[in-house]
C-alpha cells in the first residue's frame, strides 16, 4: 500500500464541501521580472490560501506506512498568491513561510570505495490547472481528467529560472506506461505523468566510478526546449519565506498546455513541499483563477 500514498501529490485525504477560493487575475501595467523579488507586486491584493498536509500522521498506518516515519514538514500554513497578465503572459507571484532554504537534492556522497546517493530533499512548489475531463480534487478518483502541472524545485530547476512543465492524466481505463494503483474495495486507477514535449530543464547524472570529491551533484542543468521550456520560474528565500514567480504565455499553441482565456474562470490547486516529496507535503483545496477582468 506504500505506492498508494504517492498518489497524493497535490491532494489532502479529506475535504469538506465549500465554495472554491477565487484568485483574481489582474491586468498588470507592466510585466514583472521573473526573479523571485516581489517588490513589483506591491503589498495589497494578496490572497491567503490555506494548505494542509496531504497525509496526516494518523493516516500513515492506514496506507501501509510506518507511523513513526518521516513526517510532513510543511504542516498547515497560508500561501499568499497574486496573479496578473501583461503582454500576453500570465504571471503568478507566491510567498509562503519556510524556516530554511533546502537547495540540495540527493547528492552523490563518497563512502568507502564508491559513491552512494544521499537522502537530502529539496523544497518544491507545484501549481496544477484543469486541462481536460471531469476535474477532481483528488488523484484517488474514478473520474477521468487531465491537469497541466508546473513544478518548481529549489535545487533542480531554480538555477535555470524554469519550472518543469508536465501533464497528469487520471483514469480508470488501462493506460500503457502508467502507474497502476489498486484502491481498496475500488477500481484500479491509472496515473500517467508526462513531461511536455522537448528537452527537460535538467538531467540525472550517473554514479561516478572514480572518486572526484566527497560530494557531487546527481543532476545537471540542461537547456530546456520545446513545450518543456514554456514556464519561467524563479525563487528567492529570505527572512523565513520563499518568494516565487512564474510566467507563461496565455496560449503557447501546444496541445499539452492549458489555454488561459480572457474572461474565463479556470480551476487549479497549489502544493508546498518542505524538504519533501511523495506524500510529505501540504496542499490546497481547488482554487478558481478568475480571468474576468483580463482584456
């Protein structure tokens, strides 16, 4: 059942029916520089979005995980969001508390006579937008839907000023090359996670055969291209907060990207990963990004 918990990438286990929180999308006088410095966004108009652990400690045994294992480090907190459009691009500003900047991820460490991968985990932040199908707040769903996912990571993507751009397809119909999860007393759920077409922003490095230092990175930046290079993203940590900015064209012309239409409303969600991955993160309920004011 351990694999079952990994489905909870962006979603809490339990939710109460409530009206989705609205994130108004404004017309910006000028395009912000995507550098993680949020001074251009001003002090007013921020929307506080609650996030909470996707998997509570008491739920771990229920899903076959060690109750004393690694705990969610983000906990319940408020993520502040602002969104705007300038020159045909959507800009998203994000800030949230984090007691430290975790910018190292699974280094190679020399032990004895060989390199072994360390267990360090970076901070990450994810945004997902409804792309197709019958959207659901959970990936443990019998609905068939697809989301456009932007994943910023403090070690792997931040140095390049980009976010991973991918799609997640959730369905109960058999899919080739998809992860399969048997829900207790329920159907098999297939989760297909695909990076957008093109060159990804980083690549994994093989285990070095010779000693080239006590610690070495396990990945290297790459020159992202194609649809995989659509989302600019940059984060700066200071004074106990991550400050992030994202930007992407309203319409990239790529089939694997959601189109942000002026006058429309679009469902989305956000997730905070504090030195964590898999089930160890905190997530929001569905949000509505309101493009009603956008011209």
